[in-house]
C-alpha cells in the first residue's frame, strides 16, 4: 500500500487546540508521527524577562488557558523562595482549596474534550455545565472566570467572601451528585470501554523513560504525585489518597482522572474543615522598587496534567533574568504521543492525544 | 497483574433519557441575564474627586493600557497632591488584572461589573473612566439599563466590582515608626526628641515610595524627592545627598524642622501615613559625616563679582551656596555669633541641635563663602556702604521682632524670641512655677515646651504648670497637629478660644495671672484676622510668668529712610519682588519670611533659588 503524509490539525475535527501532528500512514496504520507545535507560541519566557516581578503575575496564568491556577502557584512559589517571603498559614489552605477547585474544573474540561472527541456529546455537555459551576466559584472568589490572577507572591489576593465556604460545598455536592450519571453514560458504558481499552498503552518503565508524569504515569501503577512527594501549600495537612490504575492505557488514564476529581472534592471538604483563621497575605515589597535577591530556584507542583516546574533566575534586578517552564504537556505531547501513535490507527490519533491530556498552549508557551 | 475492568453495558447510557424530563440547565441569555459576581473585574470606574492623578496605575499596568491624560477643566492643586491628569484606558490592551486597582493610593480606581463593548470602530475602545457620581450621562439605573445596549458608554449605575482593599493593596500604608525619646524622659532636658532612623529603618521607609512625584510639585523648592529616596533605598546615601544638594544646601536643618509640604501631598497619605520624607532627608544628612568629601562640589570659576547677603538664615545660606557654585564672591553678614539665623535661635534644642546647623553652615563656608558673624548691618557696617562695595545685595533678614498683645501690664511679660534665643545660645532664664504662654502657633508650642523643660530642670520633683492660651479654638490652632500632640504628651495645658484682657499684678507688682475673655470669632467674613470677644465672659488664669508668642515682624531700620521709601510692599505687608527676586530697589534682592507668606525654611530656599538665578543673570549682564 502507498505511504501517505497526513496533516492532523490544526484544522481537524479530531484535534483539540492549536496543535498539529504530521502522520506518515500506510492505509489506516500510522508508520510515524511527528508532533508539530508552534501554533500558539507567545514567547512568555522571553516576555517575562522584560516585565517587573509584579507585572509577570497577571501574565504567567496565560501559559495554560484551561488551568491557569497552577502556573500562578509555581510563579508565586518561586518568587517566594528567592525573595524569602513567608506565606500565612491560612493562605496555604486557601491556595490548596483553590488549586483543587482548579483541578476539578480542569478535569471536567478534560472530560468534555475526551467525551466530545469520542462522540459522547451528552456527557461532554454535562461536563461543560459542571465546569461552569466551578467557574462561578472562581468568579466569586477572584473576579475572573478564566484568568483568575489570584495566587500572588505572599499569599492570595483576597480572602474568601462571606458565605463562600457554603457555596463551595453546595457546588461540589451538586457535581458529586452527578457522578453516577457520568458513570452510567460514560465510564460504565460498554461503547466507551471498547473505544478506550488497550489504546495508547505504555508500561511504567516506558512512562518513566519518556518523562511522563501525572495521570499518564499514575495509570501505569506508579504512585507518584508531587503533592505527596514534595508537599506544598496545605497538602500535607490533610489525609488523601493518590488514585492509580495498572494498565497504562487510555481507559486507565481517564479513570484516574475521574478518581482524582472525586478525591479532590473530598480533599476540599477536609481542607475546609481544617482551615485556620487569620491573614491570607504577607505584603509584597513596593512593586516599583522590588528587587528580588540574586539566585535561582526550581519549584514544581502537581498540576492537573502532571509535574509542572518553573526555573526562575534572578540577577538581583527588578525583573527575572531567565524563566523556564517545565510543563507536563511538553513530554506528553511531543515524546509520549509520537511514540504511542506508532502503529496506531488514524481514528485513534485524537483519542490517544486527548487521553494523554495534552494542552497545546502549555507546549508552546 | 491485570486489573479487573468493569466492562459495562451498552444499555447503561439510556439512563440519560431521564434528563429529557428535567428543566434545562442553560440560561436563555440575554433574556435570562446572569448577574456577574461582586468581585467581577470589568471596565474601570474612577472617582474623579478622589483621584490624585498620581499615575501609579499607568506605571504598574503590565500592558501599557493606561495613559495619563491632562484634563484642562480640572484644577491642579500641588499643595494637596492633586494633579489634573486622569487615567485613560485602552481596552484593546487591558487584561483586567486589576493591578491598577491594587496600587491606587486613594482607592479611586475600581473595576465595575460591566464588561460588554461591541463596536466596529476601534477608536471607541479607549475610555477615560469616570463613575456615576461624575458622569451622569453614561450611567443608567437598572430600569433604564439594557444589556443589549451595553457598551463603554452604556453602563449600569451602582455596579462596582473589584475594588481596592488596604489589607491587600500593593503599597505599604503604614510608615516605619520613628524612634523618639518618650515624653516623660524628654521633658526633663533638652535632649533631641527624634532619634532618627537607622540604616535598615531608613531603607524600609524609603522602600514605600511609589515615585509618583506629587511631593516634588508640592515642595516649594521642588527637591528631587523621589530620586533621593530611591538612592537611600538603594543604599547610596552619597547619591541621595547629591540629589538633595541640587536644590537644598541645608539638609541637616531641613531634615529636622522642614514644614514638609511634600508629606501633605504624598499620594499614600490619602488613605495611609505619608512617607517620612523629612526624616529620610535627615537620615541622608546625618549618615554622611563629611558633606564635602561625599559631594565633591567645587565653587565655580571666579567671576569677580561680589554679593553681600544680609542674614545667615535659610534664605541667606542658600543664596550664598547657589552663588558660590557659580563663582561669585559672597559675604554673609549676621548679627548672631553663628549661622542659621532664625534656625539658630528659634527651634528649640530638642528639635534642632546647634551641631546640625553648624554642619550645614560649615559646608557652605568651605565653598569659599565668607561669613561675618556678630556684625549688625546698620550699626557695625552701613547698608549704603554695602550697596557701594558690592554688585548686589540680598536681604534674608527674616522676622526678628516679636509682637506684643499690648494689653494692660503686658510689659511685665517676656517675648518669645528673646526667651528662645536665651535658651538656645545664651543663658537659660529662671522661670516661674506656673507659666502662661500666649499664642497658639508653632512658636508658642516651642516656647511652652521649652518653658516646661526649664521648669522641670529648675524645680525637680515639684509641681509645675505650663499652660497656653490662644484665640483660636482646637480646630483652628495654627500650630501643626504633631506639635500640639507632642506638647500635650509632655503635659502642656491648653486654653483655646480665650483672648488676653489684662495682666493682673499683686501688691508688689509681680505677675499674679492673666485675665482672659471668651473669643467670639478670630477671623472676619473675608477670612482676615479680626478677633471679636464676649467681653463679659471672663476667666482668670493663675500664673507667675507670662510669655507672649503671637507672631513676629521684620526690622528694616538698617535701611536708610530715603532708600526705604523706595521699597514697595504687597498688600499682605511682604516685600515686593519681581521674577528675578529683586526688590524695587535696584540691585537689592530679597527672600525668606519677608517675602513669602509660608514663613518657613524650605520656602526661603525656594526664594533663594529664584534670587540666585536673578542675581546671576543680572551680574553676568543677561537681560
């Protein structure tokens, strides 16, 4: 059969996001796949070298459109590490709750993308609706629905508004109450099982070698989560489990995502119970005079997609000297994806890509 | 090991059919509008009345979406720290992060919950934000408002979203407390009350400065305040002092007694405590032990011109400095034994020690300025001789004659200036146990607080009282709040809104007390000083010593009558000067308290800057 070169994306129904894969196919079989990023390159890392420490704070969240919160978190963590800013106890809890809400919102978005990709439109609409409820919470807490611009060096930008705790509980209950519906229509649906089982499978050894983190790694049976390995915020203050699966295929990955979402909801309830009173912000230095001491820091956190890292260098000036993000979609979208697509069928390209939870803006930055 | 999977059934999704019988979850927008959250970050609102035009919003904006534009119909009031500029926002660039709200010192800038603007013309995307209080035209009540018309010019009233909160703002509203000697301790001696910042404190205080420069416009001498504060923050006191010396050659003096017009204009003062600008200047001046080495100032190339400066007060010292830098030969005459003029005799030792004055004066002398102390013009040397021998004369003679109330028996009382002078550079007089100070201004506070100290020193562990009596009531006392509070803390008693009627004497002719009458009003309808009294409402204040501190006048007796007739005055009895600082007598310039109405050191420096330019221009033959 004749070899063909096929462009999958950026204009392709199966593609989510501004991303493209160049496939070399023979019939329905993929011989070779080359990820083709660059459609969303905005040059954040360079741009940040030209903005003051505070001006970068509204910028960093834009690295990942779907889930800006963890990027805010690592930027704040890195600056706090370099400038030695203490964060109040309550702020750690607020940050954790906020980040877990972000995880729920992001996973619901991921669920939308995956269900939509496979043609489960009903589930996709439900997930989008529930994500909107989470966005309502963000809007109330931070004033923004998509770019929250909330975690900043020294703590968070505002404390919970009155009655906010009750509304978190209410929203999470209404999302949690729909989990049986999601199960019956999607996770326990035979059609979904057939479509995802055994697709894009990798072993734990491969996952480690290829730099996979997050669900991709945990779906191969490895209990690896930065929140446990290197706890930040208030993750060491409450008990929670790291959900894993053994098979390392798309099916396992999606189930890990579902379990994580449920675990996050439980964790938020525990965090809300344990949250102390007090201030949530240690005042940052005057932004017009702020010079962060010379030094370098690498910080990491567990974003919804895996290990998110930030390498930040200060030469003692009012702007960062060098910024580099380690985003989880980078190895997932460029390395793992290329390898998993080999010998897959064309119909599974989007399936595998979205099951790896690849978000294009994270790759390009 | 293989996990057991629940393969599920193909029939399980049919459960979703139940949703057909449920109400829809989606909103039918815009018929079912969704109310934005209370913290929603939408379009800007700006309260024009409290906006200072400081421009911090424009400086912090990460997208350069904010530009400050001058609004001609608004009035700039530099003394209050108000500029007639307002932010203009380009919504093509704005990212609604709200940093501008968090940095806004007066809290005038807020974000509203409006966020719709649809237009084919991109020029409509810029806006000079106002709020419903100042813009009645574009804000509508919820009945009149329609979301279908929503735009930058069709907004909802009372729709404030993300607003400023002092607990989360980006500037520090509280100043670093200045270490001071406590009142109980300081009133026992003339120890300097303010200890001064150490390096860390000064750096921390300097770090609060937002560099908006409203202070520089408020300062009569327009010191480069934000630059010298920045230099302190950057640990460069030399650089800081150099910046100060561009406009002010007496920082050790001004760093202690300046009336700090700058701090009243500081944008942070709108909701917090202003920057301690005066104390930071003092820090720079005190940290550098040797001005000359740090500044490396050199007198200008000699021009051969000679200028006589009468009075070594702030205006005389400043003009001597500015002219010396331009190479003119300057000789300063003063009747006191040292430099400083009124600074040498007026401000008490606990506020301005002699060493601080001498530090500034000696530095100016080191630039080649000749000082002739103990020389009274008109007595030791004649004014007309000076006029012949010198190319120009500068009068910085200040107001050196204390005024008196002229009530009955007042000749038994002391006057403020001789009392202060004796304390500071002479022999402190013996004081009574119960002292009455007449006056409510800063000089009266100085007198009262000095008198109190002398009492504590002369009558240790005995009961002593110092009280002031002033025409003005609490809310109109001319003394600064700071002075009044400090005097109160030290134990000075106040009797505001009482006027002196008669000094009562005992049989031996000694002071028994002061008979006072209740004040009806101090100023007339035009705001001029014109006190009226309730003659029948009297109060008797007991006391064995009375000091009058009700104001001073200038002494022009050294100017020959013929010349004096040529000297013109303004309606407020100030010497009239032109834009060069020259009086109506040719080649005679003037500055300081005889010219301006502020009656303070920094305005005298400002006058001296103008006169120095004027003298230089005239001496170098420019027109």
